[in-house]
């Protein structure tokens, strides 16, 4: 959405980075969710995902940008959400997210500059440091925000991933056509 207020003042260098993205990678807890861990009486975990983020991820895929999830934790709700969104690259239980990203880039024959990494906390710093576009969500730890190329205005689990998706599509000239499709 070219006139979206949260994208109106994106620096030119960030747009240039976003223009070359072919793989967008997302952390889960604190990025695709608000970071809170919910456990029921039976010990089962529950997570809440924002529908706007889901559509953003689908839009990236529809426009030729591959989507991946790299999470340090293992969670059945994440697997279910990824399946629902048809995300082929899902890596859970990854203590070394940087190595995981490098292996994925190698498998996809992409350069680090062609990847975006969206995260919120310290385990996300190593992959963010090699990604062509490092995005921190609004409620990211200050050390993470300080090293990001761009920071969303919304927090994790509250539409931040959608903002990152919209930024990439805007930079690649795909937002206007996409907006017209929904009129």
C-alpha cells in the first residue's frame, strides 16, 4: 500500500535492501506472536497469531518471495499455522539460527543479501547480522532494535510481520497491483 503512513518515511537504503529480497524469514515467539507462552491445565501450549500477518506471508509467497520460519522452540501450534499458510521452510528447535539460515540459503541457492530476517530478541541477532534486510518488531529488545535496518511500528503478534511483508512488496513495486486486485 504505497500511501500507508507506516511506510511513508522508509529510508531509501532500506527500500533498496527490501527490493532484492527473495526469502523472508520470521522468528516465532515475540515476532509472529506477542511473546507470551500460554499453557493449559493439561500442559498443552497455545499460541495466538494475527490474521493480518498470515495474509502478509501469503502475499509474499504469491509474489514470488519464499517464506521461512526459524524458531528456537518446538511448538505444535507453529507447525499447524505453517501448514495452514503453506510455508514449506519451517525449522523448529534451532539453537543456532544463523547456521540454519545459512543452510537454507545454500539449499535455495540464494545469497544472504537476498534474505530478510524479522526478529525480536537476542537469539535473532546472529541471523539478522548476515541478512540483507534485518527487521526488528516494535517491542524488540533494545539491543536487537539498535542493530536492525528497520523497525516496525507494531509489536510482535500484532501485525508487525505484515508490516515487514508490505515493506518488501512496496520496495519490489508489487503493492499497487496487489491493492488494485482487491478493489
